[in-house]
């Protein structure tokens, strides 16, 4: 009997057996990049991996998980040492190789468990093209989008979005070893240019009325956006449980539905009204 659906922890006969019930492949996709002075550089892929593990464990044998992709699209963090970034073409090729490998073994439905907002810059276009070529169904789940209502509810700061109270709270619940607790200070020191562009926004590269790529170093002196000192592990647990439960519901829907194309987290969250998300 299979009780671990992480394929990198299985033998090939075990994977073959798992594929008799598993119809959805889950790919954790993150980044290795700076997260201020209190969060370690691997936090994005570690959170994606742990979320995927918990989701697959709760999916009753309907999903199979791959090893995580630990590097993402992070050029806006390159001014801070420790950041790794890959070209969009490299990441698209790697993702397609993951998807194609799983498809070769019979899977046609996939969830990309994304842990890094920067990856959302290219994923919709790539997955739309992938759908046109293959007809396979791919959903992208990003924790801050799938749990958006919870994020809004638990955030105390006006400004948050990177190495902030929300991300720190989630990390303390899921991967506490990535948090350097003695460095959890107050709000990140922001440069004057940050206030006009970032007020009320969580993403640092969107200017009013258009799109302007920027480096995070133009806004923050220490690489963080928000106040990690306001962390609360109980809030992290609440966010985790919402994302896990909603993603499991999504996987069950995908497992029962015909392949129908690449869908985003917002559209996925709208599939079932009992998920409780807003927008």
C-alpha cells in the first residue's frame, strides 16, 4: 500500500502503483533569493515544497508530487547577495520537461504549487502555450492568492509583500528553520521612492498606469517589504490550512474533470464557492 506520494521518495514500482489512483501531478516551484536579514534565501521553494507535501498527503491518493524547482525568476533581487535567478527561457524549458516527464507516465492534469511571486511574470503565457500544444490542464496555485482573504485578515501592516509579517508567520508554521528569530526587527527601512509607488501595494514593480520593472533595492535598504516583527505563528497556521484545504478541493475537481486548459489561482478559486475566497 502506498502511503507516500512524493515520487522522489519512491521506487519506480511504487510510482507505477501510485499512478493507478493518482491523476494529478503537483510540482513545487519556488526561488532562491534574498529575504531580508531574518529569512533564509531558500524560503520560497521550501514553503512551496512543504505546502505540496501537505496537499498531496491530504489528497487521498489522487496526486503525486515531484521534487521542487528551487530557482525561479528573481532579477529584481539580484542587488542583494545570495539571490539566484534563471532566464525565463530556462525556466519554461525546465517546467516543460517536468510536465512532459509526468505526461509520459500518464498524467494530464497538473498543479504548480508556486512559492515565488516573480514566477507569475511568465507562468500564464507559458502555460497558455503549453495548453495549446498538449491539451493538458494546468492550475497555478500561489499561496498568497489562494489564501488572499486570510492574508488580508491577518496582515496588520499597511505595506507587506516580501519577508513581511505574513510570509514570516507562514514560514514559522511550515518551515521554522528558515527564520533567524534574533534578526526579526521592526519595519524594513524603505527608501523615499518606495512610499509613492508602494503605498497600498504588495508588488514593487507595478507603477500607476503601467508596468515598470524595478529592483527591490530601489525601495528597501535591507531587502524586505513589511514588518516581520508582527509575525504570529497561529496566523501562519490559519493561512496554511486555508491554502491546503482549498488546493485539495482543486485537486479533487481536476481529478474528476476532463482536461480543460491552463487556469490561474483566481479562476481555480472560483470553481467552487465553498472555498470561501474573495476575488
